[in-house]
C-alpha cells in the first residue's frame, strides 16, 4: 500500500494548528504522549476478541478526552471552528445492518419461527418474548427492517439530517454475512436516492468479511456509488472490525474523505483516542478520522437512563472542548417491538440536542468539508 502515518511532530502540529491557528510549543515527550493516544499505539499489542477487535482495557479511562484536556490545560480553550459561532458540532449516524426484501422476510420468518419453538422448549422466556415482538409486527403486515422511509419521516419531523451507512452486498455475500440485504434491492436503491436528494448523507458500512482487502472495499464502494450517483465520502465498518493504523491506510488508499470507526462497540462508549476532534493521521492523505462516542444496543429497556446520562456527560465534555459529538444508532432498531426503547431514546436525545442553540447538528461530511477549509 505504501501508506504511512504522519510523524509525531507532523500530526501534533496539524492537530494544534487546527485548534489554535498558530504553532504551539510541546516537548518531544509531550508530543509522543499525545501522538500515541491518537494513533492508538497501545492497540498494536492489545488482546483481541473473536471478531479480531481490540478489547477495551478495563482500567483505561475513555470517559474523558485526555488529549483535548492536556492541550486545554497547556494552551487554554481552542478557537471556535464552527459556523455561526456554535460551541460544538453533533453528527447523528446510522449503521444499516438489515433491510427489506421478500426473500429476506421469508428467511427471517422461518428463522424466528424455529427460534421461538426452540426457546419455548427450553423455557427461555426472554427469547420467546423478544421473538413475539417481531411476530406481532409481522401479523400487522409490517416488516420491521423495511423502515428507511419511516426514518426519513421521523428525522423530518425532528428537523435533522443524519448519515446512513449502507452495506453494499451482492446476493452471494448474504451466505457469509447472514440475513442482511442486497444493494440491488429496489427499496434500498430508492431510499438511498431519496436520502441523497434530501440532504441526508449516504456512506458505506463495510462488510464483516474481508475488512482488510482493498479489492473488497473498492468493490463495495463502487456498487454503492453507482446507486447514489455520487462519490462515497465516508465509511464505518460493520461490527467495527478495524485495526489501526491498517484500516486508515486502506481507507486512504481507497480515497475516502473520512472514516468514523474510532469508538467502542458497546454502551459505555467514550473517547477511544482521547479526542473529540477529527484528525488526519495518514501522511500525504486527506483522510479524516471522526471519532464517535455513543452507540446504541438492541435493548434499552433497562439501560436507557444510563445511556442518557452518559450522553449528557459526553456532550458537556465535547462542548467544553469545542469538538464533535458523534452518535451511532442502528437503523434496524426502529420499532419498540424488536428493539425496546431504542427509538424513544434516540428521539429524546435529538430533542435535547435541538433545544441547545449552541450546537451545529450536521453530517460528518459537512464537518469534514468545514474543517478541510480551515486545515
Ligand atoms: Zn453493522
């Protein structure tokens, strides 16, 4: 690939110039400390889970943006980079893990039917209850994963625009990826075009298999871009199967404008690389990493209050440091029957954000364009 990371002095000088618009002085030791956090040096030798993802270190503090705090302590508040003198930016994003399709529905109905029988036999009441939610929707002729129009209606009513990351699969990929959807599905294609025409952002949700293959990533991007009729600027990986810096090198090679993979795939979330500011880690590349802090889960019937509290804490920190808060809510958790309380939590969060005049609620691509003009 021939890509390499920026050197510590190069990266730190770009990071500080963006915030303070002039060079600031840091010792080589201080530079390395910040650099190691931004490029996730500790992850190179960290243990991995069965999906090949870094396991979050139990004693590590990701609850606050350590890099931003250290810079603020030394040099004070950063200048405000956002339009209309807003205090921080917020991006709402969705991974589209499931979609409509008659065949999909047929497979799913049979699968959940078998699951219900097995769970009933084993007395697994929780599974029986969750499957019952799915079938109650199906009885009303609703496919819970045919919801993109509903998402657009919801966000129209809330007055926001978000980013949707679509998988870009062919039929045979489903044998590997499970019950997802194909990019040739007419309902998916229509929704993608409608989103694009109405100022939602469409990005790529890179598939589970082959996350480090340039050919895989290129093929998926081309297919999605053909449907969109425009360039695909951003990418987030399904299951967050990433490894830094290899993932950045690949994304830079594939000419993405940004990646939004720097976060944790759990309800604790936080500041994985110690910053809520986007940054450009790869030498000679325009690629931005836009860290995300909050991800949902398929069931918030118990964890909703905790998640809302974390959201408010993270938002306060992002505002203090004038950064970007990025939230990831899966599009398939739209209905309460299949994802208890998730949609309600999303609406509560968006209403909270909309009531804060200090926030610029926008898409990741708008953030990147805005920062690119300042960098
Ligand atoms: Zn996914």
